[in-house]
């Protein structure tokens, strides 16, 4: 398997289409979610401990994401009966991070033939030929893939980062800005750098109000909703 290529969609691509059976009935992906952000994620297997801890956290996050116009859609290669039994077990028996009795209102795809997983490069043969890795695809309301994170089988995902990526993408689209390292809501954003030599000179000699510049190309600013806040 070492030389086998895994085809993976890339940032900026149209999200590959598929139909699937899920714990919430059949879905047509991504068409059924047009107009919403979608986080499509895969997990290796039902009834495994890392995945179980992640599902507690996905359930916890799903309401907050809904308030951000974002739908979670999960996927593994297990069947729908296994998914239902596992989610019921998590609801009844599992406590993690102080959370218990979790409810699952988002669809979990039963991709038993690995058709969707293959389209999204979730089967990475040198990690496992029989299960999906932990992939996270951020898809915008127009069905375009905007960010991708992959984790290996034995490392649970960081849920603060999943939420931060969505918040970041929505902020980028709303304000047409870039965001610096470790940006979080409420922190300064990057002011677009000058496009010409003359603009660079003007910015150095007469910096616009509200810009904090360390150099002509590196200026931070507050977003309008942060103006006046320390
Ligand atoms: C887990 O979720 O615990 C797990 C699943 C597949 C491989 C390794 C760990």
C-alpha cells in the first residue's frame, strides 16, 4: 500500500457529492445543507474510547454550532444499527469532561462501502485500510471546502480549535480580513497590506487611525464591533 495514492479534495474545491444513509435518515450531501456551514467529520469506529470521548464533545458543541448556522455531519464505515446502539450507549452510560446524557441530533453517516470516505480521502491506507482517520472538513454555505484538518487514529481532536476555525472563517467572510496566529474572537485582525510602493510610503508617513503597525506590511486593527474596547 506504500505507493498507493489517496485522492483528497483540497481547500477551494467544490465539496464532493454523495447520497448516504444516516442516523437521521437519507441525505443528499452537500445539497441538503445549502445555505449553511457544514462540518463533515469522520471517526474510525463506533464503540472505541477515543471516538466515544469525541462524540461527547461533538454533541456538546452541536448546539453552539447550530447558533452559528453550522450543521455537524459525522461519518464512519460502521452500519446504522451500530451507530444507533453506540449513540444510545453514550447517552446512557458515558461521562466525559463533566458532560453526560448527551443527545445526538446531527446525522451520522453509515458509510459501509467507504464510498463517501474515499471521495474525501478519509481512508489513508498507511494508517488503516479498514477505517477512516479523524478528518474534519469545513464547508461553506456555497458548498466550497474552506479548511481541512486530519488527525491520526490515536489522537482525539481539539474542539476549541474546531470552533475557532469556524469562527475565523465566518469573520474572514464578514469583514474581508486575514487573521493572525492564535486569533480568537475579540482579538485584533490583520489590516490588508499596502498594494503599491506609494501606499506603503503613505502608511509609514501617515498611518491610518486605528492601525497599530510594527512595519509597513504588518499592521493590526480592531474590527468595528471591538472599537472602543480595550
Ligand atoms: C479509539 O477511538 O479509541 C480508536 C479507534 C481506532 C484506533 C485507535 C483508537
